[in-house]
C-alpha cells in the first residue's frame, strides 16, 4: 500500500470517528436542553471556558489571510 492511499484511509477513518462523536454530542445536547427548565446559569469561569472554545473554533475555521 502506498503512502497516499494509507493516508487517505487513516484520514477517512478519523473523519468517520469525529462525525460519529459529533452526532452523539449533538443528540446528547438536544436531550439535555429538553430537560432544562428556563435559562442555564453559568459561572464566570464557565463562560470564559466556553468563550475560549468558541474563539479557538472560529480561528480554525477562518480563512487564512494572504501573507
């Protein structure tokens, strides 16, 4: 098996695992949201953790600016 084919196989396997994990988390979130009554109250530390996660996610998705 050549390197390109092996890399494609490994990448596809990782993508499938991430897709399955993401689908599970989305379903779990829907279930938990349905169980909540009213608004969820987060501490300052929890809001900071979520904020840092969103910023890191946005940076990864943003197009690279030309150098």
